[in-house]
């Protein structure tokens, strides 16, 4: 007779150790096998913490101080206590922050970042800082950052998490003209004057856009946009093409630097837009090694090696043609910080870039696409398919689409979305209406466990849209089924057209900009709950 090697004959501590190596979904499956395994799970804070992290699609962040002073049981309580208040926070309970005049404004890591193009000044200050929070407060002219004080500034990137400021500028001649060879990006630190200690050098240098050698380009650069994540900085720029065969076309280029290691880069993408709608393209980083470009065709690239052009990994066909597209993604990642002060205040977890949300807002038609990023990290699912993956093979199960008025903002943080919906259901941009704010949580545990806190939506939803293509009006339907939990935050409070012009989810805060000179800030305070299942 063969000896039995039963799992349940092992000591409970050893069972927990073995189970802790499983993905959180498999741990939950094991709890349904028998009462003994279920009891083992209930008795283990470690296993519950693994499930809670995975189910909320978070990653643990190593921190020596927190690891030494905070037990797993306390972390589990804190993690669950932070999730519940999102389903019923009071949008009446807010504090206001005055906003100086600016051309560009954003919220990042507890700070308000402002750029005033007219007097070329940048301002950064903490939003209602907490006593233990490392903060940066600075108000200065861009001329103190640029190696050439007579240059013209186009865009600014401020990253408080890395104490980084980047300025894109061009040197101009006496006729206020410039070209690619005169565009630079200077790097510095936010809290003082000086070169960033992590940077390979003070200035990043551009490469010439390929494909324009045989055509004339104007000096109208259109837009220059800076974005960054961790060790990567990207600059999107465009040039008008003067060509009788392609009137009104635009040549765009995107260059990515690994600013930790080099001031030059061969990581360049370029293409032509015809007609020349600059707003028809946007891009975002997916973690430290992937880049996603949004247009009628979404293209996923690997950017691990910036000494060569980005490597195309997959093309995803978008279901509608758009003249304007805007990408919004979670900006609460702390794992990429290399700045000592920021490392000291890191939290115990952060959003998993492989399981976040990206919000794509389109105009004509006015739609909001909430897309799970996990589809871009599971390319084996599409092995053997065509080079361009049709919408029906990737979109419906990994997306939820909502109709909206295109001028309204949306907020994305991890797996949560804040989105305003018209009270009367209209999407006509010329029809005055009021809005209510909806909070949607797309994390798996929210869908499985939050039935008492919100409306669980698992069934597919269909939107009927009409498009004009090649002079023809086409009607089609979009059916999507990414599950989520939804709550209407205070049905009695409605807002006007500019009530949600901009929305930011910044860790445990929500910031609203209503088009005035004030920012409304709401703290999502954690509450104490029982850590038992």
C-alpha cells in the first residue's frame, strides 16, 4: 500500500506557507474545497492579506520601517479600512485650495503643479499636507532651469515623487523661428536649483524625425507634450508638412529617453496624420517597459532598450474613428521612486501596472472607454491572430464603454473611476443639464464582496452610436462587459456643466476643479473594520 502524503496532515503553519505561494485566485479556490482549508484561511492574516492585495490589484511595497513596526494583521485591517469609504464618501465635505493663474495644472503625489506660460513660471505646493508628509514648495521662473535663458518654453513636467522637473524649450532666431535641432529638454530638481542627481546630464537632446528628409516642413511645431514615468521621459511633437500631394497633413514624432542613463536616445516613433488632427493621438506608459499609443489603432510597444526604436508588440483595432482622444491613467504609483525622501514615506502597497485602468475619452462620438491594462500583458491570448487584433477579440470582455459629454472630466486611480453622468441621461453637448458623480470600482474583490455597498454590474451593456465615414452615416452598437461596482455619490447634489471640468484621484484624496480659482479637496478617510472575512 502506498503511503499517503495528504496536504491536510501537515501542520497549519506549513499549509499556510505553501498556500502563500499561490495566486490569490487559487487561494480562494482552495477555501471552497473543504471546511478545514476554509478555517486555515480564516485563521491566517497572511493569506487574507495576500488575497486582499491581489483582489484589489495592488502590489506590496517593501519598506523597512513599516515592515518592522506594522504587523500583517494591522496591514490587513488598514487595507480593508481604506477600501470601504470609497463607496460612500461625502462630496459635501471638502476643503478649498486657492489656485494662482495658470495655463496648465495637475495634481501629483499630494502636490498641485502649475505652469504659467505667459510669464514662464512654475509653481508647486503641497495640498493640505499631513505632518508626516515630505513636501515640496517652490515658485520660480523657468529661466532658472534652462541652459539658454532666451529660449521659448513649450511644456513642463513636474514629478514630485522623484523631485523632478523637466522643461521642453526651443532656441529661436530673430524671426522667432526654430527647428528640431533647436529643441531641448532640461532636467532639474523641484526643491532647489540644480541638476537632478539621478540624471545622466542636465539636457536631453532630440533626434531628427525620420521620414521628413524628402518633404518640406513648416516651422509650425503644433503641440509639444512631455510625459514621464520612472526612468523614462517622452516628448511628443509634430511638424506641418508642406506637400501638394498631402495638403494639411501632419508629421508627428515621439522620442523616449532613459534619463537615468543617457542624454541621447534612438527610441523614436513617427507617422503621418491625415487630416491633421493633433488631438486624434495620445499615449501613456504601462509600467517601466511598455508604451501604448492611442488612435484608431492602439499600438503597444516595448521600450526596455532606448538605444533602439520601440519594438511593436501588438496592434488593437479601436471600434470607432475619432478626431479627438484623451488618455487618463492612474498616477498613484510609488514603486518607481528613487528619491530618498520619497522612499521614506512610501506606503505598504501600490497599484499594479498590469492590473490598472486606462480611461479613453473620445469626441464625435462622445464616449468613455474604461480599459483594463491586463489585456496588454497577456499577449499569448492573441497568438496566431492577424497582425491587427479586431475589437471583438479584445475589447468586449476587457472594457466598459459609457456615453458622455466629451467636455466632462474623469478621474482614474488604480481600479477606481469617478465619472459624471447627466441626470436626465442626455449626451447632447448643446443641451444644458445637471450631473451626478458616480464612483465605479472594477477590482475583483469589489465585484465579489461589495454587494451591500453598491450596485454590482456584471451583465453586458450595449451602446448605440452613429458615425460619419466617407460621407456615409453608419450605425453600430458596442457591447462591453467588464464587471464593476457602482455607487451614486449623494444623488441630491448635482453640478452644472463645469462642475467636473477636471478630476484627480490622488491616493486617498479626490480633487475637483470647477473652472474657478479654487480646487475642492476631499479626504477619503479610512475606517476601522474587523479584519475577519
